[in-house]
């Protein structure tokens, strides 16, 4: 058994060592393993028989020889068999791949032969046609090489596996196609590039035609806007876009070519990143290819080349929108190669043929206004000087002689009192004034004080002791109300006479007798006790109404000097108000001992109550007081009276106004019994009203009445007439403005020409000196060889900045090849020019051209679309709001980051004339732009922009983006972005400019 096992392992190893074992080889190894298994079973049976026999004989059972197994041999066999199975499958796959590659090669050969035959049938093939056929042959050659490589791989694998090599599909050759192609003669006409855009859609002589169809398949109108052209209709997207109408189908733009083309370069517009365009190619009405173009910038995109995948030529391309989603777009341009014959032109030498005119550049600026001044007769001066023009044309002036002035007195206000002065002090006391510190000091005669001071008077002790008060009548609390505390009685006034018509009060030598007289007769006295009513509490006569008009209380004084009385009256109703329709006034009259009237005082009630006090003071002794009423018929009673012996002192104060005007007033100070320090500020002649004074002034009415005139401050009257020269003055009859204009072609290949400039939109009354206006009011101005012109504009009035900005100019470039035109229109700018010094120039809301001149200038352009000329000496340049342009002129090399000039709020850098080399970093762009961080740079082939990455975080800070075309100017720009977050910046650099990084 062990020998059989060894034989099996040797057979398995031999099989494993065979790189290409046959089924017989595998069977031999398997048979050896099976034989070993049989021998193992036989050995096991023999060992069992021996063991049983020895046990039965009672003998010791000895160990027999150990037998192995076939597991190693079986594992080796299985591995070898699996490897053979994999090898057979690989060979089979390579055979299938070889046959497929051969089939593809034969198909490519057939396509090449068809392309060659089609070319041969073309009586007027172009180089593009030949190139199309050659491309098909080259594609077939590549396919043949691929098939040969696949066949060789199969044969090698089959040989290695020991399998029989089968025949693969036979592959042809391109010999016939190449022979046909070699026999073609090239049409000698030059190939040119034709561009289809909104300007030439209707052109029928440029080798193409364009048609539009709506979603229902009906012919529609071609739309156009700033993004290009599309289909006018109501599908997805805007009405101008080519779109898909749900449930119906797609709108289509169909471009038919007069001859076959191999590819088109298409610039899409208004196509965002999620929108697709389906493009299908046809040849003789048969579809030869299609493609889906994905996404866009939603603006005008750079052109992409579209063509069938199989390289086939085509004579029609159809643009549509795929179903599903929101796919809509416009086409900005389609470019294709054509011969001169296709576009009906002859251009013998130029290989680059332009058919579209590029917009030219144009600028117009106005200088400062220069007034046109002439001398004219000053009619206002004539009137003022009394000059008239005679019938003989001469000028005459009246002569005058001085006359005497007639005067009158007028009272004029001189303002409030500013100061006061004490001119006469009282004899019986002291006046004091309160200072700003609150302390009081004695006033000095002749000294001035502030008009707003407080003044007080303190009488001498001798004066106070010389006074006396005598109270007669009924005195009580709550007077004037029904709670009056006392009951009035005639006896309160003294001893009542037997007839009741008089009452006498005595105090030492003093005797006071009170009576009531009516119509010259004394009346009987009576008391009234109705306090709190219009009857009152006090005494009167007996008629039941107290005292009224025609009734007089008489108080006779004897034995002492009395100069003051205070009557307390009750029962004063509304009649005693001045405003009453029955206004009744109390009247008190004083008489001396000789019966002469001293004075009469009184008035209406001031308290508004039933009780009021009436005081009478005089400077001489009074022998008799009489109290009565006048006016209407109000009645009252006398409740009590106080007779006083007072000392009347006088004081003189003078108020002084700001201009020195003085107002003096003498006032009395009544020194009464018990009088202490009293505030007498009310005696100052000051108030909130202004002071006045009388002045002598010329009586103009009387002077004019005698025909007097005031001439240069002197009053005169006519004395004669003389001939004089008319007074003259400068008069502005208009304004001159120098207008600087310049224009240039954007296309410099010599195929375009520039028109004369048209000036229009002029405000009313403006003309161009030396030019005749066109019928529409515009002017045509010729440009010199440098594209410049300078004219003088005449205006009747000075122009505002808005007037200047309303003036427009236009110029047109014409492409000689096909006659395409492009017109640009601009508004005139206000020209602001500085001096040689350090100027501060502030712009307005208008569009301005600002040149600071020499000096370290500070420029703030303000709102409006302004143009500022750069000067490295300037301190700062701020574009302000609007679309502002900074112009660099001359051959200069500038690092914007190293400039001392602070530049802000600029949207465009114009590198102007000369060769400019401008270096800028991300930080520079953030500094000089507004919050949008978008900067456009215009220039020409002589200019270079150096993008600095060293100072912005290292290389890779700048990223080239797409190309963009300005719809108004036709200029193309390279988009460059950099930074991140709020510091992301975007540059739009003219493709004429060289871009470098450092």
C-alpha cells in the first residue's frame, strides 16, 4: 500500500509539472491514486485478519507496518486540473476578442472605402472634404492594427496551452480606399471660417441657412438677444430660448450647409450647469451621428467643437432640447470651415478671413466752459443813476443839488434793560442788592448793577416808630364766606349818634366820624350780616342794599395826620368785574383840611371774590375820605377800614439798555407801622418788554413830497441835465466747450474700416462751430488718421453735468469681407482737470474724465461711470460708485502692491497706449475693487499682466477660467479667479494681453 501511495504522489507531481496536461495525463494520475486507495484497503483487511487470529490463539498481538494516505497526491491533482480549466477559458476569450477586433476593422475599412468613394463623386472637393476621407482611412488603419494585435495574443495563448490554434476572421486592407483618395485633385479655392451669429442669420450667400421650428414641428421665428439666437415660442425657459414643451416635443434650430462640413464650433448662451443641448448631424437626410452637450455658465460660453463620433461629414445639424428636466438655451455663434466659393467671395491670400466686425473703442470728453463775454449797456445802472436815452440816441443824466432834511421824532425799541443804576437813595432807610453769591450789600448811588438783581428796603427805626395804624370796623376770620367769625354792627365803628346817622371813633386826639350821604343828605347807618353772599357783612345805609351808585360813605379825620386808608369791602358781586356788562368800579377820593381834592384812586375788584381790599395812599395829610361807585349799579358794604399814618419816601432808579439808552423812574416807598425789610424789586424800571427812546429821523414822506432823492447818503433835488456816456457791463452771450473725441478699431488685421463720428442728443440751443447739423439734428465729424478729432461746442447756457452726460457719440466699424458692421455708442464725459499743485478733486454724480495733472492729488470721483488718469504722484484715487475706469498711459512698469497711491473702488483698468507691464496680487485686487472683487483689464498685444503668487500664499493661487465675450464691444476676455471666501477675486483680462505668473 505504501508503494502504491508513493506511485500516486509521483504521478500527481508529474501532472503538475506539465504546463499543458491532457485529459489522458490527468486520468493516469487519477488511476494511480485510485490504485493506492485499493492497496490501503487491502492492507487494512490483512491487519484485521492477523489481529483476530493471534487473539484466538492466545498469542500476543504484534504491531503491523503503518500505512500512509493519498491526500497530498489528491491535492496536487486538483490544483493541476483547475489550472488547466482556467487556461482553456482564457484562450477561448482571446479567440472571441480577436474575431471581434477583426469585425471592427473590416467595418472601418468599409467606412473608409465609402468615404473615399463619396469624395471621388464630389466634383469640387475641398481640403476639408479630403481630410474627412483621410481621417476615415486613418481610423481603419488603426482598427486593422488593433485586430492584428488581438489575433497574435490568441495564437500565443493557445500555443502555450497546447491547444489547437483555430483560424480567426480574415481582415481586409485600406489599399482600395487609399488608391481612390490618392487620385483626388484638391479644389484650389482657399478654406475660410464662417461664423453664424445674430447679425447674419438671414445671410443666404455665406454657405448656410438657419431655420427655426416650434415644438409642434411648425416653422417659427428666430429670436435673438444679448445671449445669441433661439426659437420664439412658449416652451421651457424664456420665450427667446430653445426649449422643450412637455407632452409635445422640442423646439429646434436647423442649420443647413451648402456643402459638407466635418465639424462645427458652437458657443452656447444662457445655458446653466444643469442644462443639456441635443445636437444631431445629418448627411443627405440620413442621421450620421448625435451628441449631448452638458452644462454651461448661464452666460456666453467658450466655443466647443462638435462632430459625429464616426468622423462622417454632414450637411445639416439640428439643435434641440432633451425631454425631461428643464433644458433650454440659446446659441451665441456657430463657426464652420467653407471654401470661398461657398460664401461667394474672393480673397486670394488671407487664410484667416473675418466676416464679423468687432466693436470699435470710442471716448468723448468735454473741457471746462469758457464764457463768451461782450460789453452791453447796463440798463439797471442807467435806472439807478437816473440816465435816460434821448431821441437823438445820446444818453443824459439829471444833475442834483443838496437840499435841507425835514426831520420827525420816532420812538424806537432799543432792547431790554441790561443794567440798572441807583440815582437817588431814600432818606428813611437803606436799599440793598443781592449778589450772585446770595449775599446782600448796600446799593451805592451812581453804580450800575445787572438788571435782573433782587433789591430790598429796610426802614430806619425812627421812621418805623413814627407810623401808626388805626383799625375801625368789624374784623374777623373767614371773611367773605358764610363762616365769617364776627357779626357786623354799626357800633364796631365807634359811638353811634342818637339819630343813627353817624358813628364816631376816638383815640386820644384822633377823632374819626363816618356817615353815608345820598343826594346831599345823611342817611341812617345799618349793619348787614350776610357774609358769603352778594349782600356781605359790614355797614351801609338802611335801604337794604348797602351802598350803591349815588351813595357815598364819608370818613372825616381830625386830631392826627393820616395819609393812607385801606377799605375792606364785602358783598362785591360779578358787577365789580371789569368784564361784566354791568361793570361797577369803586372810587376813593381824598381831600385836605381846606377841602381841596388831593387825589382819586380805585378800580375793579382783583380778587374775584366777595371780599376785596382797596388802598389809598398819598404824601400829604388827609382830612376826609369818600368812597362810592361809578359805572353801573353794583352794591357793597364796608366791613372795616385801617387808617395809617405813614412816611412816604422816594427813590430814583434808572434802567440802561445795551445801546446806552436810559429810562429813569421815581417811585414811592410807603413806610408803615411795623414795616420791616421789604423786597422792592418791583420798583425797578425793568420788564420783559424792550425799552424805547425817541430819535430824530428824516421824514421821508415829506422829503418825497418835495421831490427830493437820496443819492449816496445825501438828499438832493433836481437842478439840471447833462450828456453822459452810457454805463456798460459784461454780459455772457454763450459758452464754448472744447470736445475731445477719439476712436479706434478693435480688429487690427486691416480688414475693417472706421466711419466718421456722429454726435447726437445735444441739448436745445447747442451747435458745433464750423459744422452743419444733419436733418435729425445730429452732427457728423471726421476723424484724423489717428482716429481723433477736436471740435468747439457752443451753448447759450452753461451746461450741467447731466446735460453733458446726455450728449452721445457713435462710430461704426465695417468688415470689408461680407460688409458686417458694429456700432458703439457712448455718453460724453465731464472733463475735470487739476493744476500743477497738490489738488483735491471731488467728482459729482455724473460721468467724468478726471486728470489731476502734476502734484500729489487726492481724487474722489463720486457716483457716475468715471474715467481717471493714473499718476504715480497722487495720494489717493477713489472711483466711488458706478463703473469706474483707471487709465494707465505710456510705457510703464508698475507693481500695484508697491504703489504709495491708494486706489479704491475701480472696476476696470485700461492699459491705454504704450507697452504696460502691470503686476498685481490677490490682495491688490481686493484693495482696488469694491465689494464685488471683480476687475476687468483692457489692453493690447503690447501689454503684460503679471499675476503675483509669491505674496498670496504660493503657486496655485490663480485659476484660469472660461473665455467671455462682451456683447456690446465684441471683446473677448480670459477669466482668472483666485482666493477663497470673502477674498475671492475675479479678473477679466483682454485676450490681447499676455498673462504671466511669478
